[in-house]
């Protein structure tokens, strides 16, 4: 498992040789002229070793346990990984030495004298690096020599790829192909759907893909249906084929034909194995031409498989069917090029079905009362994954039915997964999905193990960390964020990541990995020295590791640690910080690239943090930090500075030196107080020079103070901005703000808030239209007229207007926005009495929020208006005393919410209070009333109104 480490080192070397070219060293020391050649030699050796690393990793991970050839391979792989780490360290140490302070002074002689120690220090560092490079070159040469004795196979473009190995007699995985009825629990609906797809429908050839993560029961379900008597009666020609690790399509199709012939007492066509490819395909087509066949391809991993079978499996209008199981949604979709496809996406078991399956396997019936609590705990650890429940239930069926035995299994489940033969096969099945990942996704996948168990991981946070670590390839033609999100999408498509929260626009917000898959990741993290997890009262591991994930901080954690090569530290501890912990970071871990303190009790940043010259990602969000040191300006490689929900109200001028800074979210929302549209969010003040932040893509929220015009003028230079939030804007800022925004051709999100309620927001884009790619627009301020440029925003998905004071209904101007998903009208955005949603208007709108519209008294909704609306919220509209009767027209509405609304309106829909208008909302699944119970933002209670759907 050295492939990932070696690739990372190889990329670091390539970047160093190509971009840096050892220019500084060659120019400044004749004794170091061989340095560059050594780097290139190492790069070449590493490149040749990479060719057979995949085979080496496979052999190192294979069964064979404690000795023999596999043990030697494992030792060799470990050496490759360690030398790869040393290469990365040398490259980064050299990079670090470039940023060492020069201690310059304004006066000439003092300046010269004070640069001497720095020059000596730099030259000494270069000599050390040159010495390390020679050692690495020697080590790598020996490793390369040793590789010959293991006879590794290099990677080639053959048709084989990583999939499953066909299980042999005695392998626990053999049970997947012979499912007992007691194992097919929770599959009732998918079974019906699959049987219906096979025996029903038209005579057109159809392919059904069963998709889901490893262990969900895809093979069990499909094999169960394959052997269903109704299915057997429909197909005389049936063949079940496991797509093994190394296959050729000819072998698979030949196996299919042989099975067909055997079952029907037919002679096998002559010369199949001797034909060329074209003749072979024609022979298969002729054989299938008049036959109704059912073929089941189990465990397909690659998209090219659809190309390989498409021409052989002829469409003959006999009602033929093909079943494919896969873990990868992209593989499932790839068949659409050639076949009529139905995708069946398997889900985790429901809790009651998980319990039933466990009892069937562990007890062959009922669970004893005394073991119920412990059994529930074990089922929960299985995470409703069928294969895990069957495997662990099977293990427990062999144990004594006592609390002592079962507690022992529950508490040592991680060890059992590693060493017990039945559970070890479960681990192997889950590991296959990781093993099949391309190099660049393996490190990304391992990152999920850094987060605590059951942690809901934020998409932006994770992808920014990937970027900071260098895992995301810079394609130049599109932003890194887009590439990183593509990586995440691929992991989801491969059924490795479960989406837990999706935004209104369909974008993923948060996700998790299954608990048992996380156990696999933790094991690989340990084997790869990828990250060490620190828990309470635990000593830090001796040995190499690249990252720390700290669940609990110990005073001895840093003092006892010698891992100077740490690249990332994540703190999930909710306790107080020992002072020496934060003070010691810069001294002990100078090569840090990622530092994440989100949601911790960190309350100050030491001055020496500025010594972390290689730091790219600094997350201080939701901490107690209020001030940043001036040394923040030394972090010249910083790309992300996350200050969300901190009370940092002013940034030092030195921040403007960070020319690589891309992301600067900084604000504080006052959830502890009463909501006010102008004062709920605090932004940050910045000083002259903000225009130097030329790489900045996201900046929110900037406070435009009394010198706001000069600050806004500088924003013109930030042409890479994609998201801008600016507060305390005044009327005199309008023209300058428009000029600045017009320069931001990539802008996707714009949020502008005035300083005072009566300030007029003048946003007339006279010379040109606003940025064409705007997706999100928030305008909080009085507008003299409705901006005529808003209806032109073809990509707008979210619009929030507040304090606008439109006297005329603005809906007519907005109704034709083609991609608008969410509309918020707040705080007298409309100051009239009647809103009218006309027929055909807002075709894609999903969420609508009307809040504090003080004069609104009536709403009318035409039929065929708001046809896709799912969420509708009303809050504190004092004159709206009658529930709009036209709500009955919103047939797709899923949620209707009322907060701080007139009591007569609420009572009229509550059947317990004799609500005469309950019939209007009776078709809506969730109708919710919110009542304030205190003065703070979160002081409220919720209750539901019963309807015909949710009763």
C-alpha cells in the first residue's frame, strides 16, 4: 500500500524539478551542483518503481499472515513508503528554507549585518538537504534492486482489472451465491421490483442494474430472484457469471454459451475459441438470435464492460433480460448507451428488518430477553448493512448465549473484524471498493477516517482540505473547487460515501461513511502511516505518521512526539487548550499545511503561528478567537482562512500580503439575541491594500466603514471573486460598487446589505449588465425601483430581497426566471397588500419564504403556478389573518410552515380548535407551527397540524 505515498512523492519531485529547477541552489553554491541531478535520478527511479507498485500492494495485502514471501513484500512496500515520505520532507524543507526571515532593516550596514545569520542558516540548510538527497538516492537504488527478486508485474493496458476473486469451497463469501430464505430479509420490495422487471414489460431487450455499496446484498438479492420459480419458467436460457479480477470478455461469453447449451442439451458451436473477435461476436449473435435469454453478470467494476457486451447480446425482441450488479453508479449508467436500462439502487435495511435478519442468523428465531439490549447494540454497530449483520450474527450463533460472551464480541469488534476468518471476509469485501480506486482518490478516501465516528462531514470543509494537501489536480482551465467536487461525486457514485444532507439546489451539503467502511479506512490509515488518532489518556505513537486527528488533547501529546514531518492537525476536542499545545505547534511541526480547529475552545493565536510558512489551510471557525496576530502576513502560501462564527471584527493590514489566499469567509451571527435583518450578522473591517489579494475567490462579509468608497474601489482588482458579501453599504457607495462588481466576471454569489434601514441601495448597472453567472443574489436595502437586470439572470437559483419597499407586486418581473429554486421576500421587500402568483410562473421554484411583510393581507395562486413548490414558509405577516385558499392548488407541496402568525389564521387550520379551513392544507404531508418561547433566536417550540397524510 505504498502506491499513494509514492505518487505523492513523485508529484512533489516533478513540481520541484520542473517549476523550481533547483535554481536557487545551483546559483548559490558550486558544491551543490550535483543536487539537481540527484533529484532527477530519484525521480526516474521512483517512476520505474511506480510501474509495479500496484502488484506489490496487492501481494502485500494478500493472505499469508506471518511469514514467507508476503512478509518480504510487506517489508519492501514499507521501505518504499518511508523513502517516499523522506522525499516529500526534503522537498518541503527546501521550500520552507526559502521563506526563512531575512531580518532586514532600513539602514544599509545594519541590514547587511543582520542578513548574515540568515544567509549562513540558509546555506547550512541547503547542505543538509543535499546530504539527505544523497542518502535517499542510495536507499532508493537498493529498493529498486530488491524489487527484482519479487518478480512484480508492471501495470499494463490489458483487459483485467480489480474486481472480486471467485470464491472457492469453504470461503465464507460462497454463501452469497446460495442465499437462505432467512437471509433474504428486507428485500421484499426490491425483489418484487426485480421480478417484475424480468417477467413483465415489453419484448424489448432490457438491462437491470442493481447498485449499492459492498455488503448491501446485491448478489444475494439478484441470485434469489435469478432462482425464483416465476423467473425460471420465463427463461429457458439462463446463465449466472461472476466477473472476476482478471477476465476476458471472450471467456465470459463462452461460459455463457456453454451454460445455455448444457441446460438445453444442445451442442456447443464449433471453433469458438479459434475464431477471431469479429467472427466470435457474430457466432454469439447467431446463437442468441431466436432465444429468450437471461444473463446475470455479478460484480462489474468498469464502464468499458458495457462496450464489451453490447454487440454480442443481441436485441431480438424475445423479452430477453440482463442483470448486472455493481457498486458504481457510473458503471450502471454507462449501459444506457446501448440498452434500455432500469436502475435499482439498494438501500440499507430498515431498523426492524435489520433486527429480524440478526435474530434469524444468531438465534434461528427469537432473541432471549436477557440478550436484547446487547443484541440491539451489536445490530447498531452493523449499521443496517446486511452482510455485516449476517457475518456477525453467524459468528454469535457459535458463541454461548451469555452476556459475558456477547459483550466480549461487542467490545472487541474491531479486532474480530481483523482476525476472525468469517468477519475478515466482510472486511475484504468492503476493502475492494477502496482498492479499486485510482491513485488520486485513495488519499481523498482516507481523509474520511480523520473525522470522528458518526461525524457529518461538511462538503466545503473536506474539499478545501484536499486542495491544501495537494490531492486535487490543478487543471488550470477550471477552478480547483470544481475538480475537488468531481472527486467527491465519484466517491459517491462508487457507493463509498453516503449523502446525509442536500441543499435546495440539489448540491450536496454533508455526508458520512458507513461505520464498518470507516473501520476499513482506519486500518488502512494505520498501515499507511496516513494519520494517527489521539484519544484521552493515550500516548502519541512512536513512529512515522503524517497527520494527527485529536479527539482529546493531552499535555504530553506534543512533548513526547518526534514526528517533525506532520502535514495536518485536526482538533475535535471540546475541552480547554493547554497553552503549550498551541504555542508548540510552530516549533515542532514547521511543515504543516493543514490546521483545523473548527468548533474547539481555542481562544487565541500565538505570534509564532506566522512561522508556518507552508500552511495552506487554517480553520478557526466557531472558535473563541477574537484577534489575529500581525505575523499572519508571513503565511504566504495560505489559501483558506476560515473565520466563520468568530468575533474577529478587524483583520491586520498584513493580511493583504497573502497573494495566494483564495477563500476568506469571516462573520459572526448573533443567534444569542433577537433577530434583526441589519444587525444579525457582523462582518469584518479590512485596511487599505485589499486589492493585493489577487487570488481571492470568496470574501464575505466585508464591512464598508466610513472609508468605504476607497475600499470598494480596490475591490475592482479582485477579478477572480466568485462570492462577495459586503455590509454597511451607503447610498454614496452605489456607483463605485457597480463598477467593481462589473469587473468580477466569475462572480456567482453577491450579498449586499445597507448600513441603515433608510439607506437607498442604488445598483444601476448602466454601462454593462451585471456578472452573467450570478447564481445567488441577496439585496437588503431600499430600492427606488425594481432592478431591470435581475430578470436577465438566467442562472439565478436563489434570490433574497429585504427592505426593498416595492409598492408594486414584484412577482411579475421575477416569474420567468428559468432556474430560480428559492425566493425569499423579507422585511417589507414588498409593501403592498396583495401578491399574485400567475399561471406558468416560477416553473422550478422549490422554496418560498414570506417574512415580515407588514402590509400583506392576501395571496392568490393560479392553477399551474408554482408547480414544483415543495416548501412554503410564512413568518410574522401580521395582516395575513386568513389562510390563502389557493394553497390547495399546490399539489407538490411537502412542507407548510407558519411562525409568529396571527392566532386566527393558526386556529383556522387546527382541527383541535375547530379549524374551519383545515381542508385547505389537508393534502400537505407536513404542516408545522412555530411559537416563540423566549427572546433569543433559537427560543421556540414546534408542533404539527395533523393532515390526512401524516395522521
